[in-house]
């Protein structure tokens, strides 16, 4: 099992910043409670309002896959559909 780091970058479309922020805030507690979650920390970009960066660490890829199937994650996806541009990076530590 190798720890997985995920960086999610979400940039709100014009007029959608507050809705996106609220949706991201709602998912934090249930995500942090997941067994395989090591870290789940959303940040806001100081230089680009409306851009949020979520730094995640998961026990392994399987734990992350389980997260992607949770009701709270699926609700997030549904609630922000069309509100933001999204980029996701999946990373492993350099050895």
C-alpha cells in the first residue's frame, strides 16, 4: 500500500464563488471521518479569488476510490456541476 496524495484545483465560474465555497465546506467533516483519509484540507487562493485548492492524503488508492463512491462526494459532484473548472492531480512520493 502506497499513500496517495491528491491535489484538486477548482476555479469558480463567474458569479459562482459563494456556491462553490459552501459546497466545499460541507464535504470536509464527512470526508475527514473516512477511515482511509489522512488529510483533507481545502485552501483558497490568495492571488486568484474563486480558486480553491484541496490538498488530500489517502492511505492508498483504494481508500481514495472508496471516497469517490461516498454519498457526500457524489452529492458534491452533483451540486457543483457546471459551477467550476476542475483539475485533479494524483501523486505518489518520489523515492
